[in-house]
C-alpha cells in the first residue's frame, strides 16, 4: 500500500472495518452477458430495481465520469447462536443474524462516511460517493477487484480469515488507486455443503443462486403470496436465512463459541399480535422493517403452520378473523389447514361465511380440504 492508502486503511480499521482494499474502476464487461441473461430470465422477480439501467452497474463511471477508483470495505457482524429450544413447541420463529440490532445500512454507511472523509483529507478536493447495499453497485465484484475475497459457491463473498459474516461498503472516488497483488484465489475446493444443505435448492452448480427459490428473497423481498409448495420449506425462518453461511467451513471459527441470543428466535404469538403502530415501534430502527408488517406476519403465519402445534390454532384463527391484510389472512388459512383437526376446521368454516376477499376465500376452501384429510 502507498502511504495514503495506509492512512485510509488505518481510519477504516479504527471504524471497525476488518478488510480494506483498493481498485481502479473499469467497465465490468466480463459480467455483462451473465447479468443481462439473469435479467432476461426474470430472476430479479419483485426486485425490479435490479433491472433498471443495467449499464450503471456494469460501468460505475456512468454515474459520474470523474470517478476513477473504489475503496472496498468489509464490516463484521456477530453470528450468534440461537437458543437450544424446540421451536415447534415454543412457537418461535428465526431471523437471520445480520438483522439483529440497528439497521446495518445506517450504521455501516456512517462509518464508511468517516473513511470517505479520510480520503478527502488525504487528497484535498477528492470526490467521494458512499454506498452500503444501496445504489447500482456490484458490491461483490468490486470487493473481488480490491482483493477482499472470492465468490463462494453460496454466492457470498468469502475471505479465508473472516468467512462471510460481514457487510460490504464502497467508496467511489475520483482519486486514483490501483488493485494490489494477485486476485484472491478461490478456496471452496470440492466442498458442496451450501448446495446440499440449502432448504429450497436455490443454490446450483456454477456459483448460481435462483432468487425465486431463496428463503431470504421469499421472506424479505417478495411482496405477494408465497407459493404453497415453498411454504413448508421455510421451516421456521421468518426473516432471511443463514443456512448457506452456517454450513460453510470457512465460517466455523467465527460461529464457534458465539453467544446465544434469544432475539434470533422471537415469539410468533407476539409478532402476530402487532398492529401497524406496534410494528413500527418495534422495528423502526431494524432491517426487519423492510418486510413491512404485512410481510412479516405472512411469514410468521407460515411458520406457525409449519410447527404443526395445535397451540398455534387460536393465534391463526384470530388473524384469519381479524387481520386487516388479506395476505396475512390467506396465509393464516393455509397454516390452519396444515395443522388440521376439528378446531382448525371450525375456524376456517366460520371465516368462510364472512370473508370478503376472493383470494383469501380460495385459500380457506383449500385449507378446509387439507384440514379434513
């Protein structure tokens, strides 16, 4: 590193970043065909913003022709262990570890902003733009260009010493920096744990992820009904999924000995009782707010159905009778059908006579048939 790069990296370390790298901006033409095919195949699904103005992702200089370099940063988060309990008996859902605590967008962007200030302090007059999972930036590609790691089979960026439990941030600047050293070598070898352990088969050979099968996509980005065939595969995930990271050998050292955190497995009954004000109060500063109340309760209803626990029936029956969102009511109906029994059928039959929404009525009819088998 040059003396200026060392000063910037020192500031990044002071802010808690565990990796800092530099790269010269270029047009990522080697990703163009893959990305265009990915869009043409419909893989953005509900993430329509990914398909807008694709050239801005291929070539960041479309954003600002003055830009010449990127400072790539990695900020760690703790992968705490969930408590050892029977989630079906306790009626507890599961959230991905990255979503614990304050929204990472706000935390990491503020820290990256301090690093951007270090760039302008070292190079007076320099232009900087800071991104943290926002804007049309290929974060992993630039992290690879900056020698922070390699693409794992789980499509996460992996680093030999830090695994994948970190957020990425980028500072685009008109200051000139160059990539140092050789590209980070791929270290997945013959390991296929993430592919074989993925609950929905979303990961395939060729370092590819099908978003429409991914639990993280389904529970966070997808806004409508979750396909019935996918619902049982969610298990107890209500926000995101960590399976492909948990099974990765490069994360073993970081997960081992991590503290147990009850917040990873919230009460589904408590979540189903939230109204709009309660949701905003509980998740206003959390990444979980992205699902909105409707999405989170949709997911919680599915997990209650997956529990098979009759204790979930009163919770679901109340949602089916009273929730203002048709999406929540429809998934509560499905869940009652999965649990089955006379109490479920009674709740479904009662709701059928007064349900005004056709899509919910259709779910109720199917659930009655399921509950009767």
